[in-house]
């Protein structure tokens, strides 16, 4: 899963989720140096759950997701829109999930009322999760002038990994247009966390 260009995926009035690159039940997966854009002007914004990269499952697995550039554009209102979503590596067994040096840029979810945009999400309960050197920039979330409670999450490690690092990330020039939205730039669960140099 390296060095690919994936564009204009999803779109239209589909009720099914769309994803640019999906890996399921993989061990030692490497998803790196890819360029993804769900709508570069030649497609349509997707009307329900949308992901750029989805590493779905792989018990106790190692995973590397690095140096990707991802743009996703949602046309939904309440569904999740996630640029990179990792669940590979749950059930800790001295394994490492590395999500490093990715660029999430130019994403839009301007139809969101209560929907959530997440730049990078890892829900894996791996032994070690490293989310370092990533950039999330230029995202606009929320339908302007509405009072819906949409959410922006830049980098979020929701899984209770044994050790989590979030170092040297850059999250800037992102905005919420509707009036009661919530913004989390760096977010983590209840595990011991190291955050430095962001």
C-alpha cells in the first residue's frame, strides 16, 4: 500500500461508507507515501461515512501509516469523516502502531450539523502507539450559521494503548463554522501519554 494516487472516491447519494485505502486483518501492514483526495474537482462529496485510509483490524499486529497526504470532503450532516482511521493492533502484545509524518490538508465538511471530522484517529489498544510529526491544516467543519454541535478532532488516540506519544505534530488554520461546535486539537484516552514539541 505504498506510493499510490487515489482520487474521486465515494460521492453521490450512496448510503454506503466510502474509503480510499482499506486494510482489514493485516499484520505488519505498511500504508505509506500515498496521495488521496476524495474529490479533487472531478468527483462529488460523499453523503455518509467517509475515510481516506482505513486500517480496520489486525489483532496484536504492528502497523505503519506514514508520509501520506490525505484530503477528504464530506457532503454528509451527521456521519463521521476521517482522513486516517486506524484500529489495527488492538490486544497489546509488544506491538507498535506508528502513524507518523502524514499531512491532512484542505479537508471540508461544510454540511455537518452534528457530524465529526477527525484528521487522524487511532482506536487500537496496542502496546505502543506513536503519532508523531503529523500535520493537520486547512480544514473547515460545520454548516455556517447553524447551531449544530459538530466536532473537529485533529489527532485523537481513543484506544487505551500501553504507551502513547504525540510529538512534533502541527495543527493549525482549521475552523468550525457553526456556532456550537467543539474543537480538540490533540486528544487522548486515559493511558499514559507523552506530548512534546507540538
